[in-house]
């Protein structure tokens, strides 16, 4: 078969996140070209990319060929031919040969027997999933917390938590599914979907650049038995779902807080970074104490002493609380406007709001003041 170098390079780049660097089945370290598509899988998720120029079948050693193509002009025509267990590549300036597996040994692309299928606003859903995936745990002993929970109804609710912090966001997206109340998408599958969404070019829908940039991209989701299929443009992703029932995250969000203060996120972040070195030397503890107009951000340790800085705030009453420095910096990163922080008691979770971003809860740290 023949194709342009830049087309194969694009396919390898898009599918790279799903090709395992190490695998129990060595054949998985390849990309499969077959039946007008490029496919890759790690057995938990699988991705297919439509490529009409694919005629025939062959395996592409993912990282080896990607490295080779960096040195070949994108407009070159590449001839690919697999004979037995050998893949041969030729172009006007050279040739290469690789030992490969039999394409028949590659796992078949998973099929999803749809119990529910809806087309939704992909920009909104994937953007939210991507933000909330950061709050999943990496602890495999708690599998239901290693993914993003989606509660299915006339309006989707998306949430995740790791036991110390959580994020929650309702969305104006309808996705009713008879007999299915919720699903849990693995955090890795969310990040893979987000990567594909960002890297796949938008299909032109109009004659102007403005129409292209402002148009909503559509995402078709299909639910099957323990599987989710996502389709957009040339891309199809299928992932296994996490078994189990997620916590009722929404019920953990306090409906009233005794104290609420407002602070500019960049100022708050600079203040926290200013004390982070000392905080990291003392179990990550950052102390926050405030009046109606000013907050003192401080940290202290036996080895590095004590440091504090101040930032302007708006609050209707004074208060104080301690929080993990990494969690707080993770939350503040990249925010430009006003953040509100709600506190009920020094023992209750701290409630954070920022514009239309997900609502976030972070558990406080218990200290001796």
C-alpha cells in the first residue's frame, strides 16, 4: 500500500497514547493498518482512525517507525508491504525493514452492542471530564475512585474524588439510558479521549474561520455492556468501564457555609507558592487565617523556620484553616479571576468555586495552632 509520510506520522502520533511501552502481548506494541483504518489497543481501551488509503494489512512498530519518519519529508510517498513476518518500507530516498508479528495475532477491535446512544456537545463534555479526571485516585485498591463518575439523566452530572478532595459539575447535556443510572470511565481513558479530541483537526463546517472556531463539535456516545464507545470525525474510541457504584458525590457538597471569602486567584497562588518550600518540609501544611480584608498565608517547620505572607480578601467574618499545599496549588493553577472559598468549621471540607469551573472540595488538615 502507499501513503504520504505525514499521514502515517499523524496516525502514529494520534494513537501513541494507547500503544503500551511494555505489554504482556508484544504484538500490542504495534499499530495495525487494516480495512481502511489504523488501530491500536492496550486491551483496556482501543482507538481506530479512519484512513481510506489503507489497502491491505500490516503491523507498524509504533515507536521505531515514528522515529524513522521524523527524518523523512512529509510530502514523500511511502510504500508499505508486509511479507510474512517482515515489514518493508520504501521511499524515494531510502528503505527500511523490520521484523514484525502476524497481523492476525492482533486483537480484534471491540464491538459495542448499544443500549443507549446520544450525540452531545463534545467540547463541553470532554473539557469537563478532563478537568475532573485530575481528582481521581491512583490507588487501585479503591477502583471506583480511579475513574470519573457520570450520573445519567436529563442533565448529566460529572464527579470524581480521591478521598481527600473531589470535583463535581452538572452539565446541560441529556443522556437518558434505560436501566443505567451511572457509569465510571477510567481516568486514563478520559485523558486519552481528551488527547485525541485536542489533536484531531476540526472538520470544516462553513466557509469562514470564525464558523470553524465557534462551531460546537459533536461527540456520539454509545453505551454497551461494560463498554463505552466515543465517535467523532475520523476517530473511534472504545473503553472498558469500571465496575461498581460510585459514591453520591453531590451529597458531600455542603449547602451552607459559615464563612465565605473571595480572593484573586493569582494573588492567592503567589502567596501559597511563597510558603510552599517550608510547607513541604512540614507534611505539606499551609495555614490560612483571615480577617474581613486580609488573609495571612503561613507555614512553619522545625528545620526551615517560619514564613508568612498576606493577600487581600473579602470576608464577612474572620476564620482560619489548614490545607495541603499541593492540593491548593493544583486547584489554583491557571486561574485568573476571583476564587471563593467556603468554610463551615475547621473540620469540614473546604468548598471552592471559580466561575463555571467544577465545584471542588478539599479536606482540611488537623493541626495544633
